[in-house]
């Protein structure tokens, strides 16, 4: 499936074969619709139920379990409820901007899927500037959020919108800077090219390519949380301070669009981390059949992405919200300098070992594995202890 | 045919949004209309095969400049009075300036040779741009960076509150 834009660029003009261009355009439109309908929207919907169940588990509650088996159909019920709600717009609101804003946010959520590398063949458009495109189009979300905040004609909405814009614009800088080490090492901006520069085995991932990549990946992940307005960075929609922030005045389908984009963007930012640092869809060559290999690669990619999504749910269930000055200090006083050091360090590393340093990669992988083992043991000890205490003193 | 209709679509989007930005009486509407103008220009860059420039346009203009403009507009005093627009200069001088600039541009358009469509096949440009920046154009690139850095430092010096005596000296 070759990219529509890339083919336009490569062939210059379709003037000679207008029918081929039309057929190509229709095929790409159908493919885009399939990716959105089969992956993006189901993820954004079902993840709401998953996330509520995960939080419930973290907070020793049950969570939604009434609609369907284990409450699985809760997302469907919520969707139907929102569609049936009255579409209200405040009388004093700027009606046109108020109605346009959710669509801009949704557009900022839809556009990244064009370069989402699900497997070696399953990518809508392997743009030559893929990762740059991905970071650029998410900016539409900011514009939509600002528009919603202003057009609602409501102080909470405006404050929420401005907080969100300040947050996203600030965190774009460390996020962009932590993408650059990977571009340095792979020498390409294309999503598939970056994945192909890594291997399936963990020691050949860019995460372990040099000691500067682990902090870069961490900064990218945390900036992703901040750009999606997720706890601990959910200041733009802090319920206790701003009602629902920029979405306060929205109801029904428009409200749903905001939250669909927010939840769906979890997948997008997790996919960026998985692509850049965790080897993307890279899988060992288990089969000769292209279909089987692509299925395996699709599963590997989604496993990595969903693991990162789960970690972000876990963070949301665990950490309290930061203050706005803490959020800004974290970005500008810590992340930006660390990201610059990562960039310079990686540049030096690439100059010293242009083909990578396998010993360092193995050492880093060993450190990471040891860290994960220690962490799991610690969690297991606490889990056992809390279960024991619950049994001894169930009411305390 | 397809490319031509796409071009006219994006050109209309750019010009229409720019017209809203220029003529709207509501300064916030003007700022939001810039979105269409910037996006249309990025789309035209894409049609021209300038993939890297198009993405940089979206990244810098929509992600950076537009958001900062909106931010500045929304933090400005009297935002509730949204009918503020620039009427500092009357219509007659505006007309004179428009005619002068329009004549100059029309003359330039009429005189320039307008080369026909290039015969080469446009290829991805990122590699060439990167090599040019770090090769033959390294010095201008670095000078531009220094100008930007100086602007940043200047902005910090101006914006910083002069609360006590010793903080006045930067």
C-alpha cells in the first residue's frame, strides 16, 4: 500500500493516467476509513471501559460491570447515551467556532493514523517525513481546544483551554527533542525506516542503543501524558477547579468527540514511543508467508502499544495531579535540559560508534531486566502484605 | 487534472481564510482564520513536492505561531469586547497603499518569465535539505540560530520583572 502523498510526490503528476489516480484515491479513501473504523474508533471506545476497570482495580472497587459480560458493553451504552442527548449550545457562545472546535480536535486525532506503522505492509502512508508529520498534525488538537475554550464564553472553559495550550506547547519541545536522538541513529524520518533500523530483539532496540536513550524515551512517554491532558497533567480539565475545563459547555456527540480524541491519542502517543524506541512491529522471522508475518508483526506492535497504554492507565490511577507551576518547572527546568544532553550525547555516541555498541546495548538491557525483576518482586511483596492486612483487619 | 483541481481547492482555502483573517471585525476570528491559510499553504507545498517544507510549515506555523498568537489574543485585555479591529488608519491611505502594492505585484507577475513545469521527477527532499544545512550553508544556518538565540535572550530580559536593584543588570 504505497502512500498517496508519496506517490504524488514521486510521480509528480497523474496527468497521464487520470483513471489510475482516481482509482488510487478511492482505494486510499477506503483504506483510511477501514483503519479508522476497525482500529482507531474501537480502541478509543473500548479503552474507556478498560481504563475504568483498571482504575477500579487499583482503587479496590469493582468498576462498571453491568452492561454485558463484565460490563464490556459499557462503552456502547455510553456512546448511545451521548448520541441521544440534546445538542446544546450556550446562547452567548460563538456558535460557529463552538460547533467547529470538536471537529478540529477529532481531526488532530484522525490524521496521525495515516502514518501508523502497524506492520511492514499495513501502513497507510509511509511518508518520507513520517515522524515530523506525526508531531505536526497533533498541533490541530491544541487549536481545537483553544477554540472550544474561547467559543464557550465561559471562564472555566477559557482557563481550561489556555492551560491546555500552554501545556501542550511546552511539552512539545522536550518531546520533539527526544525524537531527535532516534532520527540521528536511524538517519531517516520515515516511520517504517526507523523501525527497520532496529531489530526484533530487545538489545537492538533504540531504547538500549546508548545510555542517553532511556531518559529520552522516558521524557517522550511523560510528554505524551502531558500532551494528552492525562493525570498527573490533567490541569486543563481538573474537575475540582474547572468543572470540565474546555469541555464544560459541551454535551452529547460534541462532548464525546473531545473524549474520544483524548482517549484515542493514548494509542497515538504510545505508538510513537513503541515505534521510536521499542522496535515497532519488528518480529523474528517465524513464517515465510507474508500474511502470517504481517499478522505476527501487527500483534507485536499492538502488544507493545497496549503495554504502554496500560502503564499510562496505571500512572493515572496512582499519581495525584501536579500543580501548574510544578508542571511548567518539570518541563522547562528538567525535561528540556535533559533532552538536550540526550541529543548531544547521542550525537557523540553515533560519532564514536556509527554502527552501535553491542556491549553497551547488552549492559543496558541487563540493567533494565534487573530493574524490572526488582520492581516486580517489590510489587509482589507489597501485594502479599496488603492482602494479609486486609484479611487481619478487613475494616481498617 | 486532479492535481490542478486540488491546487485550486487549496488556493481557494488559503485565500478565503486570509480574507477572513484580514476583514473579520472579530480579532479572535481573524486569529482562527489563520489556521486555514497556514494549512492551505502547507497543502500547496505538498503538491509542489516539498514534503519537508510542508511539514515544517504545519509544525512551526500551526503548532507554534498560530497557538502563540491565539494565546496572546486571549490573554489581551478587553477580550470580552470582541468587536475590536484595527481601524487606526482611515480608508483613503489604505486604498492608496493597496493600489501601490497591487500595481507593483501585478507588474512583477506580468514580467516574470514563469518557467514551465519542471521535467524532473520530484523526490523526497529531507536528505538534500539536511546536507545543505550542514554542508555549504552551515554558516548562514548557524548565524540564523544565533539571531534566534539572541531574540530569545532579549525576550527573557525584557519580560523579566525588575523587582530589585541587582536584578536589573542582565
